[in-house]
């Protein structure tokens, strides 16, 4: 089955800096790659996703890139703010199948 | 903005007891999922449900687990005889029909088995 590896496990940045979180996946048939933000005590919140027919997608300060050949995808957050502090999970799926999650990255934005 | 809701937020039960976790998916969604997250670990898939039947399940989803859509709005997860290792956050998610696999998660139910 699919295996998703995520790193780093923790990331501390200064407010205003950029943050990058990277994931790799094993199943070349996977074609959907969402990113979730989880704040303490809450459920995962979908923040951005990308499909395998696209190499990059951007939404304001958040962008995701996908390299299908290398089977890795990344989340980029620019101009980080304290409210970006949370745990971020990447995931992968094939069609409508279950999401396989990475192990999570705890992002701390220092004011 | 529509959202997935779950009840209860926290359930404490004794080992061997049955529990039912409840979810109300987003109203126009047709695909429903249960995931769990053991403290400090990654989110793990349990089961997906579409058109009144299970469409996919993981190895975790054994005979102790069952799902049901008893009416037009609720989606439930039942654990027949809870074990200590069932202690986790249980998340319900839902998504629309079609090719899109955008899954929206509820706030979760924390299950504590003592």
C-alpha cells in the first residue's frame, strides 16, 4: 500500500520567514495530495491540495509543488505569522480511495 | 460555512464495553469516512462508506468495528467490545460525489478506554 514520509517533524521559524515542509510517497498511482493543518484539540483542516496533472498551486501565502517523477511534494508558507503555528499533515490518495497521511510537522512561528 | 460535526467530544468507557461515535457529515456529501489518531501519531484510515455500503476498509477495521447510516443525516461508528488500544481521537470526514477527493474532517471524539 501507499507510504507517505514527511519531514521535518518540527520546524521553528521567525515571523515573516518562509517555511517548507516536504513529503515523499511510494505509490506512483497516487494522484491527489492534500495538506491539512491541525490546531490543538481540533480536527484536520484542509488548507490546499494538488492533483497529479498540475506541478504547482498557490493560494495567497500558501503554495504546494509536486514532482511526480521523484514522487515528492512540498508545502511552502511565505510571510509566516504566529497563527500559522500548528501541526501540518500531508496525505496522498489514488482516486477516491482513503487518504494515507504523513507523520506530521509541528510548525512554530516565533513572534 | 457547512462543517462536519461529531458527538460526543469526549467518551470514557471501560474495557469490553460498546461505544457508538456519531457524526453528521456535510449535507450534500455522499462519501463518509472514519479515521483515528492515537496520541502523538499520524492519522490512520479506518473505513469509507458510500451508497449505504462500505467501499474500503483498513486492517484496523476488524469485526469489532461497524458503521451505519441510520438516517439521512447521521453516520455512526460502533466498537463492540472496546480494548485499551482503542483509545484515540476518532475523526469523521465527508466528501462530495464525483472525482474530487477533498475530505473535510470533523473536530473528533476523544475515546478513552480504561
